[in-house]
C-alpha cells in the first residue's frame, strides 16, 4: 500500500485520517507540532502497520528534515496529507503584522516547503497523491462570528499552491487536491476558538444542522489519497454540510 506522511496528526482530522489509512494497510509518518504523547498513542492505535512519529514546528528546517528522513526510511512514499494549521479569529483591526506573518509562514510557506521536499519523492511511484487541508473561511465571510482574516488569507494561499502544484505535476502521475472543511467538532470541546453562543449560531448556519466530526472530513481525504481518485486533481472539495452553498 505504501507510506503516507500526515502533518498535524496529533488530534482531530489528522488523527482520524491516520486511523483510516492504517485500517487499509498504509504505513504512516505521523507528525505533530507539540502533541508528542497523543501522536505516540495514535501510533499504538495503528500498530497493525509501521509508523514513525516526528514532533516539531514545520516552520523549522530541522523538523522538515526529520520528516523527510522518516519518509525515506519507510520505503515508497505514495501519499502526503498536509493538515497542520491553526485558527486565528482576530479581526483585521486587532491583527498585527507578526500574527499575520505567523499564519502565512505556518500554513503557506511551510506547505510550499513540504511540497518541494515530498512531491519529488512521490514521482517515482507514478501514482502519488498529495492532499492539503484548507477551510471554508477562505470562501465565506459572513457567519455572524469572526471572519478569521489571517486564517482565510493563509488558506487561500494553500488552495493557490494546490492548484499550481497540480498543474506542474499532473504529467508525472501525481494528483494534488485540497479539502475545505466547515466547522469540525474538537476532540476537546474546551479548546475551540469560539464561545458557546458563537457555536450555537454556527450550528444554526449549517444546512445539515450539525458540526462535522473528524471522520466526516477524513473519509473524503482518504478517498483523494487512493487510486480511485486518479482523475481528480487541482480541486477544492468542500466538506462543510452545505455552508458554502
């Protein structure tokens, strides 16, 4: 089945994707920025396959080097899931340059670096898959809560890189796509970025009437990492319960 490298896998969508990938036989390189214990626990849950855990900030060259070394040590790399990111709900008036640069560096610059390092590793297998996680915040700006301007700008950059990479690597048998989730229920609801009142308003704005679970998002991600998605590239798949209708 080959190896899939997953960034931001300490919880949520990344962890759910790892569990689904392991269930169908993929070896894993599991990355987390700071949740080392959670990533090790995830590796134990996926013990039916081989896995390696890498902990560190993707903006640091040493972390990227460790990821690539781990991937090369696992054999053939067939897929990458770029899931690492965070939400910043500060309005533009409160958003300083340092905060904006942090979002862009963590989600756009790091993604470009990850693409430069991993897309050549996917090329030899002839059927590589690269999926990046974007967000509805790059598309919808009037929910009654914060518009997440820094995150929106970063995720829009993620989608642009996905389309550029898809065009560049299509002839080499590599597909590059993005999944844009809506609001996703957290593993720990106390760590969400919204207040209880804001969550109630958000749920009221979702046509299907509920928040997504991490598995709701992981399922289409795993499809886009599979051979069944061979004729899909350069796309942004909205998995948001109809929020962007």
